C-alpha cells in the first residue's frame, strides 16, 4: 500500500525562498520604469562572478506582475533574489 503524502507539505518544500530587495513602478509620466533598491537588502544579496572577473547580483522581477504594472492594473511589484 502506498504511503499517503501531504500535498501541501510537498508544495511548500518545492517553493523557492526569496529575499525582498526592492520595488518597481511606472514613472508618473508613464514613459519609464522606476526601480527602488533597499541598500541594506542589496548588500545582503548573494553574488556570482563571471569568467572575466565581474561580480553580479542576480535579481528577479515577475514578468506577469511587471506587465500588470505597465498596463496600470497594479501600482508596484517587487524585486527579489531567489534563495537556494
């Protein structure tokens, strides 16, 4: 007999944890995207180094949420770093 698993627990285990780093919003004039990064959160972010020695901070913005900001359905969305 197969062991019953808790689908809610499996879903939580499969979710990625993220670190909120900042916000994205449309400018008042509507012709630009404004990005606000919290400097303390940014300093705590993990980085990676490319083969040429440059250091980068990988950040994520949901494309679906950004499209909603651009269309006016939402005022703001988040910028995060996915934590492993």
